[in-house]
C-alpha cells in the first residue's frame, strides 16, 4: 500500500484511466467485429471511416500500438474493397 499522498493520487488516476481505456478498446473491437461480419457492401463502406477513426484514436492515446492500428486498418480496407 502506498504511503505518499502523490502516490495514492497516482493510483486513483491510473485506475480511472484503465477503465476508460478498457471501454474505448472494447467498443472499438466490437465495431471492428461488426464491420467484418457485415455482408452489405454499402453499409460496410459507410461505417469504415468511423471505425478507422476509432482505431486512430486508440493509437493516438497509446491504447494500441501504431503498427497494430495500421495492420487493422489495412485488413479492414482490403475486406471492404474486395
């Protein structure tokens, strides 16, 4: 258990950040799954920019690595364009 005031605050902040990061990560993963499962090409093309934006935001916040974000976007683009 932490004894310093600053360390206790740091623990509280990191717990808050962790919850937020988990929420955004899970939401994005579900959006990616939904996009991959979509059969309708028009609907997929429409939702692709939103999903890509979500992935970019995760990479910007360091929730996922930038290379993983690039791989995800590349694979989604290939699937939608095929």
